[in-house]
C-alpha cells in the first residue's frame, strides 16, 4: 500500500469529491463509521464488555470523524463522552453538521477552549477504557498550540489508564516528516484514513502511532494508482495480501499443502525448532519434519504429535553433526521448503551443513539464527545458491553479516536491508520495529507495522521463520510468504498483547493467536 504525503491525501480527497460526486459530508460519515467499527473491535479484543469511550475532538475534520464515531457508538449502547478543545461555535463545515447530529443524540459534550481548562481537567480526569484523539490532523505545521497542547498532554497523561486511539494521525506528529515539535499523542492504535502517511515509517512516527489500521473511505482505485509516492517504500496491508491466501480444494490431501523441513535445535536451545515447526503447521503446511539432535527426539515428538522427527547425528556437546547431510541430501526432493537455523550453534559442522544445502537443496530455504551467524561477511556466497533464499536477521545478525555494529544498522535500516539483498541475491527481511523486506525481483521496499514491543521475547523469531516456510510450502513465492508472514506474525502478537498484556507475551502465545490473525486473511 502506497505511503502518501499530507498534500497528496488532500488532493485525493478533493478529486474524490469533485470527480465522483461524493460530498465531504459523506466522506466524513464513512471515516467515522469505519473508526467506530475499529474501536469496537479493539474493545472486543481487549475484553472490554461495556467500555467507556472518551473522545477528545478538535474543531476540524478529525473532530468531525470523532463526532460521527461517537454517534455510532452511542447507538451501539456504548458509554460515550465528548470533550472539545475549542468553543462549539468555532466548529465549521462538514464537522459542524456531524456535531449537530451527534448533539441531537443527547451525548455528553463539554467545551474546554483554553489551556487552563485542560490543566484543570488533568487534576480531575474522566475515567475511560478507551480515549480517542481527534484533535489535530495532517495539516499541522510546527508545534501544537493553545488548547490543543493541553488536550494532547491530557491524553498522554490518561493513556496510563486507557487505551488510546488516534484518528488519522496522532495529534502533534508531522505527517510528512514524522517529527514532533512540542508534544504529540502516543497512540496504541492509529486509524488512518484512505492511505498511510509517509511520517508513520520514521523512527519517531512508529513510536507514536502504535498499531495501524487503514480505513477504506472509498477513494477510487484509479486515483490512487496515479499517485507517485515520495519514497520507493510501501506499507504491507491486508488489502495487498488478499489474493495470496492459499486456497483449499475439496479433493486435496496433506501432500497438497507441502512438506516443510525444520533443521535446528541444540541441548541449550531445544525449544526453537519446535516453535518454528508448530508455526509451519498452524499456517497450513500439510507435513512438517523436524531434524533435531538425537537427544531431543523424544522432546520434539512428544510436544507436537503431528511432527515427523529425524533423530539427527549429534556431537558430544549436543549440537548437530555435519553427518546429517549424508542422511538428508538423498531425500531433499521430498520437501517443499526448508528452515535451517533455529536453535543451532554456529560452528564448523553447521557451516559445512549450510554449504551442502546451498549446493544441493531443490526447494526454497529460510536461513535464520545460527545459520546466519556462520555467514559473517560472506553474503555473496548466498548468491550462488541453486534455489531461492529468504534470510531473516535482526539488527545484530544483520550487522555481523555486513561487518557493521547493530547501532549502525539501526541508524540506516533501509541501506542495510537493500545492501544485504543485493549482496546475497535473496529476499531479505530485517526484523525490528518496522520490519523491512527487500527482494531482488522488486524495486519497492516493503515495511510492516503490525506487532508491538511485547514480541521482544525469546522464540518470536523462530515462530516467524516457521510461518514463512509453511507459506512457501503451500505455493507462496518467497517474497509473498515473507510479506504475509511478518504481517500475520505481528497481528498475532497484537492479539496476544490485547488478550494478555505486552509484558506477559511469550512466543507460544503467538502460536495461540495466529489462527485468529489468519481469519483476517481466509474465512475458511
């Protein structure tokens, strides 16, 4: 999905109104209606049975979206309160029309037109389960001023007790640069209208937007197609993935959906291949085989009865022996995708095993964890592989691959991922806040904004590797599997965080919530 500037989005709104005869009033109605639906989904996911929703509105279009959503949620029997960072007589245009309609519903409305009013409110705040930021929009230049400053401060104070939803953009954030002058709202969820904004994918922008949902308000596809994005980078969105979901036919069988091989594990890191293997099963791989050190055979086989398990040769320290290659190479044609790395310890035997697979494998491979750590400074070796590859480094692993520090990678993530992709001639996924995907076959860089800090936990990367391989096994291209994999991996993390809390999420929780994330992709 394209990322646009504030001016490009305004132009799309203008052309939609002029060329399709849809009024601004109708666009605002659509935006508010979608916003209400997303607030309801957030409440349901967070187990809020009878939520109190507190709207903080400005006098412009974001305020108008808030007025529509407040009216819709009120009709759904939600407890709704609206505070305005202005005098009511300062509201104008389409926002005024929707303000009047909301007022007719008898919703509680308070005017807080001065900074002092907000300072007073902060001393006696209104409790709410969800607080909604509709103060300022994409037209902001410079710092927030006057009552908007107080309203932003109030929201940030209250988000310790409430989930925070931002309308279109967190108030105070620059839509084009992602910078903040003064103070800006920290949202848990940003519901952005039409298309995501360029400023969202900056480091500061990602700190403020939380998770992101893009609201379809009816901008015609042909108008969007004419937009030239300012950067060669696009956001991964569910709308981009709809056509990629593997379809299942009535006469299919387990072999129809591929056979995934997971090579991993060691005495110290025994759970990693199990997490990856279960993830491959959960995304629909028909068969999953784990090749683990022989001493881990019973653990793997008993943990998931659906696994097939190879008791692989191991060394005295409990790590895999290169002798496994002689056992695997004659059987490689059986597999649809291979993951190597989770739980493996970098050593000479692993190096030899990876080299043999690069030479002999006939299906796409995902290299992760230990398999990446034996490639220090030798990414060009991957370019000679006979089969497509996906690599999934975090910033530390990427730094070792490129001869950089993790801090240098984080300072220019785009350069790091594109450089690695070019050197290795492989789909390259740089994990982290705003996971990036580069492909040698696509000049457009992809960025994912699902997920949350709760996913910074041991094993989460192993789950991702298994998801990607499981999708490849079912026929997805490596690039498509990487895009869908990071999106639904992050969505599962978001579901888990709302069901539990971020600090309590562990990797196996992602596996529990992955099926519910996939329901967004496939109803069957």
